[in-house]
C-alpha cells in the first residue's frame, strides 16, 4: 500500500503505509483500523520510519530523532522492539532490520504535493 500525505482542507494531514496511519497534527496512530497508543519517543521513531518508508533509516538518523547521541543503538533496538510489539509485528514483516545499518518500514514513499 502506498504512503500518502493528504493535505485537503477538510482532512487532517495523514501518513499511510501498509495499513498503518499517523495523523501528523494530533500524533494519533492506527494500524489496520485499531488505535495504537505510543509514547512520544515511539511516535517520533515511527514518524521517521514512515517518512522514509522502504528506505533504510540509518541508526544515526534514528538516534537523532530520539534525541540521543551516536553509539546509542541499544536505545534504538529497545524502541523498535516496543513498536513491533505494539503493532503486532512479531514476524518483523512491517519493520525490517537492515543488519549493521538501521531499520526500514516496508512500503512505498510518495512525496507530498
């Protein structure tokens, strides 16, 4: 499924990737129609992954998104594991690991108009 950022006056700006939706204004997240309650840190991490869908988000970018410093990869692994658990991504189909590099969210990115 293609990621779309809707920017119409009657709708909120929403990222959509593979059944995953994030309202950019409110931060509300839904996966396959069900609300997913995320912490602010998890939300920031997911936003970076969604904005870079199907591209590897390098560890340094994710560390920066979380307000950490380089070499803080354990923190990234911790939050990615929490996201996977909350999304029911037990088989790591949605959030994939690029060993030694970073993570990517499966999906295709479309630039907003």
